[in-house]
């Protein structure tokens, strides 16, 4: 039922050779995002006059000016720079505490990108098309190319896709999400090779080579490399405490990625409901969310820990830490709201009750709290990107070696948390 279609993979050898030898920009009739010289890097030396309320324990190494909300994939940060001056393309930059290491240019009408792993290597999939730079006119070809986040080298592609990412992994559809509330059958790509997977159904969600196929009520998990069915929703049972007549539904309640886990909503005829967490690869039940999903999931790629925030009827919030191979690690209640902003290297940062907190992702212990700026992203080595209070400018900061303990938590901040 699931077949690899190689006919839609555009061979990139001649394009890569052309760029490597001449550095020329390819014609838009043969689209494909490409690595170019960094040029003027977006990273600069630190401006010591800036007011930065960093968590204690970080040292600023540089600043970066980018036009997008930054993201972290593996050991690099990713940022966008829109066309300006002599630069007519949309530029993706990869940078870390040492500076800017690579740049990939693409058509400014293609702002989509999807983080993934190619044979275990962190990668970013970037779209390109033959659309006019001003966004006018028809688009006949859209392609996706995977680049290593370490050095910007091409790992696979370009592969032709019907349109932008649906926002749930390597799934691409030709209908803009703003035009319909219904799911549109899209093209699913093999994360490791970039080839198109013929699924025979609608692709609902994909993460690092595992995908959900079917409808929101009846679906199967498949391995996108082999096409093997891993598990199906028909084999699921209602969780304890909810009617056996309950039905399961995949709502993607926690946003684009929940890492190696997936959450399924169970609804009973009497109105009761529960959000249950499953291992994406095996379908094993890992636990339940306490309350209703609230906000996006935060995934620490370095540890595989996923943080899920929920809200209860009494307006208290809960953060649940779960790992696909280990189950629920911990739960922590917050009396006045909670919102995780970044996770990485075994740490998570959240805003709760007006305070910024640093959490040990393994234990749930609060390591630090106070009136600090929260990082917008973190890499796998713990480097963090903090807002500076100046538009589009972030501080790149590395952790110091001195750890913090619960004794460093101010008494005035401890009141924000429930036992």
C-alpha cells in the first residue's frame, strides 16, 4: 500500500556542481534553495549598552539581527532575513555562539521550512519555487531541499511538492490552510531520502520518519522509510476513568510537533474527555494530560523530553514532562498560569505567575526564578537566544559551568508554585 515514488525527485547533482564551481544563482525555471556565501553576517559583537535581563549563569557571546522568530535545530539557531537592498532573495542563516556558519537563499515567496533528521543528522527542509519575486503570477513548481544544520550542505533534494508544509512535519499540500478548515490530502516525504511516499490516504502528522495516515478518527502510524504499519487506532482502548464507548480523535492539539509522542483526545457520550499521550513509534500508552491542552508543546531534542502544558477547570496549570521510551517523568502544578518558551540541554524555561523560571527537565525541580528575560530558543548544547528589548535583535548566550540549586530560588518566588 505504501510505495516510494522516485520519479518526483529532481536530481541536484548538476545544480550542486554549478554552485560549487561558479557560485552562480540558478534560473528560477529550475528552482531549488541553495547555499551561498554568508556575506554580511547577521551576528555581531555584543552591544554592552543593551539592557538584557538574562538568567544568572549565562555569558553573552554575540548578538544577532533577524527578521523572524528564531528557532533551534540541533546545535544551531535558524533565522530569516527578508529581501533588502541588494539582496533580492529570502535568506536562511545558521548560527551559534561562534557566529554565522552558513546561509541558504530561496525565493522570497517561499517562507516555509520544516526541521527534521536525516539518518540521525539534524536538518532543515527549505522550500523554493519558480514564483516571481513580487509574488505575482502563477507557481508551476515548488520543491523541498534538506540542508544540514551543521554546515548548510545539501542532504537530499530538491524534491517536487504540491505546495507549502501543512505545519505538521514533512507533509506538503496545495491548499493554503487559510482557505479551508478541512485537511487536504498532501504529499508525505521520507525524512531520510526525500522521496515521495504514496500513502493511499491523508497524511496527518509526521516526525523524524514516523507518520500518521488516515482520518482524524481512524488512523495508522507508519514508518516513512519502509512503509511498514507500526500501529493503528483501531487497536486502542479507552483510558481508565472514561466510558468504554468513548471515541478517539487526533486533533494535533499541541501544535506542529510533539516530538516522539502523540496526543489523542478521547470523548465519551456523557461529555467526559481525556487527552492521552502515546509513544509515536509503538502506540504504547504513556499517560494522560491533567486538564485541557494549553499552548504549544516544547521539545528538548537533546534528551527527547517533551513538555505539555494543560489548564484545569479551576484555572490552575500543569506542565507534564514525558519521554517516548520512559513515560511520564514528572508533573508540576502552577497556580497562576504557565507557558514554556524554550527547552534544550536538559533545561526548560517558562513564564508563570509573572515570574520567569528555569526548570530541570529530568526532575521538574525549579532551579531559578525571578524577573528575567526568557529565552526564545535553545540549542542542544545549552546555548540560548535571549530578547534584548530591541526590535529583531537577540543576545546569543552560553551557559556557565556553575549549576544552580533549589536553595537559589527566592522565597518570594516559591509562592507561585503549588505542591
